C-alpha cells in the first residue's frame, strides 16, 4: 500500500536573512550599543545617588543650626483689616 502524502510539497516561505547581520541601533553597532546603554544607565543612577547625597548633606547643615534658627520679630504688631466693606 502506497502513501499519498510522500509526494506533497509544502509551501515555501521567504526567510529573513538579516539575522546574520551585526546588531545595530541608531547608527551604533555591536558592543557600542551596550556601552551606550551602560553610559545612560550609569548617568541616571549617578544622578540619583548624587541627588540623595546632596540632599543629605544640606539636611545635615540645616539641622546643625538647630530649632531656634528662625528669624523672630520682637514687638507688638497691629494688623489692619484686610477686607474692605
């Protein structure tokens, strides 16, 4: 008994041959993409760390001045009505 399926051909589909080409993104090729991504990530992370450290240092200097560093006016102040009838 012979099988009818042996002589059937499957349809051919075009293959994308660009997979063998080097990786490219916005003009950067290969390993330079990873260098650019690392530089951008490092810059963002560096900015966050510098922002936190700078805020901590400023907070230390403000705290060093203490609770009584606010300017207080001495005397009696009379405020006139700010609403006009």
